[in-house]
C-alpha cells in the first residue's frame, strides 16, 4: 500500500501526529511519503521519511514574507485577522484560512507529485485540506488526523469555502459536513475529550511511545524537596506573538513566589543568557525542554493549551494551569477546566499574582491530580498504533 500523508508546514502539525503515523505505516511494510512545504524538510528527513516537497505550501514565517497571499486569506503581517477584512463567522474565517486558496495551491502541487507516487490512501492532518481535495480527485480513500479537535475543522461555516475549492477541480459540492465527517477521524485522545455531538465521528488510539532519550543533566540535578512545575508555551508562540505580548515574564515572576522548583522553556530562539526578565532562584530557564520526557516527573504543567501539550500532559497524568493565547487554545483550556484537570486563566487579565494563585490552587487541591490520572487511565486503555495501521489498511482493502 502506498500512503500519502499531508501536513501544513508547521512543526506542531507535522511532528506529534503525522510523523508517528507515517513511521508506523512504514514499519508495517507500506510505502509512505509526506507532502508538506520546504520549511519542514529537515524535520521530515530527521524522521527518516520521504519528503514530497510542496513548493507553494508556506509556513507562518514564510507567510509573513508574502503579505499579498496573507491578505488574500484574511491575515495581516502579524498573522492575525486583517483589520481590513470583512467580518466573518468563525467557521468561514477558518475555511478562508485553511480550505480556500491555500488548499487549492497545495492540491495542485500534490496532484503533480502523485503522478509519480500513485497513492492508494491519503492521510491528512485536520487543517490541511489539500489532501482532502487530492484524495477526491484521485478517487482514493482519505483519513484525517485530528490534531485540533476544538478548532474549526468541523465547523459548518467553512464548508462553502471548501466547496469553492472543490469546484476548481470539478468536484461536486459537499452536503454540509455530511460529506466530510464520514472520513475516518483519528485521535490520540479518548472519546471523553470530545463534545457529545462529534464523539461518534472519532476513532481513538494511543500514541506510540517516544524514542528513548536521556533527560538534560541540568534538570536531573534540580532540587527534589519541592513540587516540580514545568512551564512551556509551545513551538508556535514565538512566531505568533510579538515579544512584548508574551506572558513569559509574568509566568517566571509568578513561579518565583510559588513553593516549587520550576523549569521554564523560553523557546528555541531565546538563549537564557539573553533573558532580560526576572530570574528567581527556584526557576531554571532553558531554551528547549524535553517536554514529553519530563512531564511524568512533574506535579504541575503551566501551558498555553495547545493540543499537543494538552495531550502529552493528560497522557502523563499531570494537572495544568492553562494560559491560552490564540487559535483553538481557549476552547482547549475551557475543556480542561470542565474536565477538572486544570485552572484556565484569561490571558488578557493575567498578571504574576493571578498565575501564582492558580498554581497554588492546582498544587494544593488533590482533585486536579485525581482527574488528570483518570484521563491517563483512559488513554492507556486505547488501542495502539498496530490497530491503527490495520484499520487504515482496511480502508484500501
């Protein structure tokens, strides 16, 4: 079986879910290729996978360098909704961003590449609609990796935009979401994460274990006499937020007042020696942290509530304080609070005292820990990637 996996050229879209599925398929003897933009070439090759380079699939930083394209999909130079854009419903805005021109350009490039690869199955991540179009044109099955369950990936308002893209390729329009949801939607989270109205559309599996790593010795050597708190705001925050808008200085200041040992990931582009914010004695600053490896040793995770971070924390059974910043993160934070595994903060009103109070609440109230452990058990009860590979193979058979 030949499988084409497609992803937006964004690290957090590709690496946590597309790459493990591609590697599992390849290990089972299938031929796989990953279609994404040139910005992720190194990441695809590092995973040992074949990269079909889609020259017109642009990552966030590349979009910033193409203001005309950004304007056409409704963004300004800071990758925020353009103030000149006509106000749109959330679903329509999501569709314009992901299912319109971006998807058409991606599908045109994928169809060209598919002449040589000839896929039997397309597996796309949920925000990448070029794969949906490509599968429909080729007449092959399509499965969706649900990397953003609470984003607009299922919003009915985006369907008219997607239908406009389908028309470019002579494809019939979808009858609302009815034509999209029958595709298998694959998740690393249990059904209990999902709202009742979409649970039936999801097939849940347990993410494969990460490759063996050795923890950073500097973190190994930190004191063990107090709770360990990890704070990290994700790989996209440095691109999406201006430095002055980042809550990191307030987070570091807050953790300095909490009886804990804290590790704060500043982001790959910021060396701790260049950090000009507060430096409490109990806070270890680092550019990068082995988040998935470290989380099982943590008592609390302070997060932006991006889905990958949420999933890794739930899989490790770690309660959270959520400071959502953009995209579907506010919805994720709200869902965490509803599930009893986190305190969700409003980022517009966050100051050091608010963050510190939330951290103390989660550390002192055992109900958060128990709820997180409950989610961990549900994840441990999910079928593994061998079952996922078998189910994907059955789509073609």
